């Protein structure tokens, strides 16, 4: 909202109006802002630029046979790719000019995805798995627990062996040490002790890591 202030001089005064008197007239006008709808921003595409998405004048071209064709016009490079039934793919965007290659983009994308999956498989995150034992564990349960420990080591994980005492079992802590030492000795060829057996409250804990 803003005001316009202007002066109106008396010209041809009506009866009763003194000459030489000026009238101050104020008018107000309201500004109306016209807002245009924002244009949606196109999402960025994943992967390299391909064919018509390569919006530069010239590229360093490598053809489908791996031959370096030197610097050529981008439109000519796209035409060459189309004639070969293939695509023009930008493989080195930071070069001057960018390096593009004529190839099968579908196959190129598949191979890159396959390499990424293989690299992800090799990046194993070491976890600490927990196995819980009791001082009076029977033979069957013990064998089941040991098989699970072997499986964890095969996956490259560490194992925390937790032995919990209940009630009067706290008076026989030597049984706990004996059991954990048995576990350690049976796994000595595939595992090493990372943390020796130690008592924490009513629990005795030992941590093993794969060799």
C-alpha cells in the first residue's frame, strides 16, 4: 500500500472559492503482485550423460572399436553412434573436451552395477554376535552353540560368549571359567581370544575373534 500526493491548482474556480489557494489531494493505490508459478526443477539423472543429454559442442571421441577419433562435433559423434546401433556415452566429463565413447549403454550400465555389487560384497562389516551359556549346559545344547559360533566365524564376525550365573551358582565361579576355557581350547585353530574371561556382575564374559 502506498500513497500518491499531488497538488491541484485552481483553474476556472467555482463561485466562493478564493483564487491562489491550492488543494492538496491524496489518493491511495494498492499494489497487486502477480506471482508466476515456479518452473519445476528437473531431477538430476544418475550415471553418465548419454546421446542428446550431452549438451556441449565438441567431444573427444572413442569409437566402438576403441579407436581414438580425436575431437569431433557432438552431433556428428551422436550420428556415428546411431549409425552403429549404439549410444554415445560420456565417460570422462572432467576432461577438456569431455571424453565420450560409442558403446551399448544398456550393457555398460549392467556391467557397472555388477562391479558395484561385487565391491559391496567384499566390504564386510564386522559384527559381534552373542552366545549365551549356563554353567550346567547339557551336551546337546553345547554342541548347538558351538555350531553357531563356527558359523559366525565363517562370516567373519566376532563372538561374545556370555555365561550367566543364577542363585547359588555364583558360589561356583570356577565352573564358569572351566566352561569358557573349554570353548576357547576347542576353537583355538580358528579363533583368538580378544578379551579373556572376566566377571561382570552375575555374568562371565569372553570375546573371541576369527583368525
